[in-house]
């Protein structure tokens, strides 16, 4: 009986997303990875897609959303980076379980932001305060496996200097690994909530980034301090990096506004 119930539940979960996507009009959906991210996140937050649901196969989902398969893959990578989707080799792509992703639902913070008019600068200040402390903790607590993961993400950053969206994914994973290395789940969850909102905003402007190599070097400075087990150095390097990141995002947003005004 248990096996039968389990099979029925699994079947329902696999059918539900397909039914949800059947009603999509591909002509009304966007054609960029950023728009794929927004569409899928909205479906998760509205309850159309639930934790544990499996997405349709890539070819079918790309057709339903009206995007190319490379665009769909880029959007899925972005959502996997912030812990909303999980790709399982040989099984497909799933909406993460809440127990597996403490930052799956950042809608409460987004709602507060909308109600109280939180600015991007305030978000950066909150992230700065959190990540400076997190970096200091990580310098003392990071495991050798976590240090290896950080190094891999830095390598990925240097390899994707000409692909800003992919660079940003490596960037986010680097910071998430540091947060996990702090071994403080509360700080990690808070940082990821704030960072996820900033990630969504930066994804829209990062294609205008001017010098990602400088950013990669800043990440390398953080990594070096962590590897040397230097809490003060790691905190200081994190401060330097995030303040420069804030300046870069301001510039990108201003350029985006100017471009929009010119087109209008």
C-alpha cells in the first residue's frame, strides 16, 4: 500500500507542472534569460509550481516559454545558483524543497522592500554588514572542500570574463560558499535572501559591466585571506569588493536608464 501511495504521489507531482505549462502562450513570454528567471520565479511564488515539482524536458519547456534552449538553460542556471531549482543528472530539473533551500522564498523581504521603499544602497549596506562578519567566520571555519569550491568559482570567473551572466553565476556561488563556510545558518540564510534580490537586479544590468577582471581579482583577494586564515584580512577584502560592486552596479543602472531614455 505504501509503495502504491508513493507511486501515485510521484505521478501527480510529475504531471502537475506539465498541466501548468500547457496553458502558457509562448508569444506573451520574454525572450531573455532574465525574463525566464522572472517567469519561473513568479510561478513558484504563486504556488503554480511547488517544492519537489519536476519541470518539463528542456526541449518542451523552451517551446512552451517561447525561448531558445540556450536561453532557457541560462535562466535555469541562474535559478539553480540561488537555490531555487536543482538539476539532477539523469532525472531532470526540480523545484528545490524548502528544507534544501532556506532562501527559496525571499518574497517576504521583497514585500517589505516594496512597502517601505528599501533602496539598493540599503540592500548593499545590509549585505556588507552580513558578509564582512561571515567572511571573518569563514576564515576560521572553512573546510578544505569549501576552499576548493571557492577556488573553482574563481577559475570560472576568469574563464567567463566575456560572458557577464555566466560570470555573475560564479560570483554568486563563490559568496554562497563563503556563507556556508561561516557555519552559521542564520547569517547564511539572511545573506542569501539579500544577495538573491541584488542578484536579480544585477542580472538585468551586468551585460554593461566594464571590468570584470578587476572584480575577479577582488574575489581572489578574499580567497587569499580566507586561505591564510586571516579573519581581519578577509573582512577587509570583502568590504573592498562589495563597495566596488555597489559602484559598478550604480554605473550599470545609470547606463541602462540613459539607454532607455534615448530609445524613448
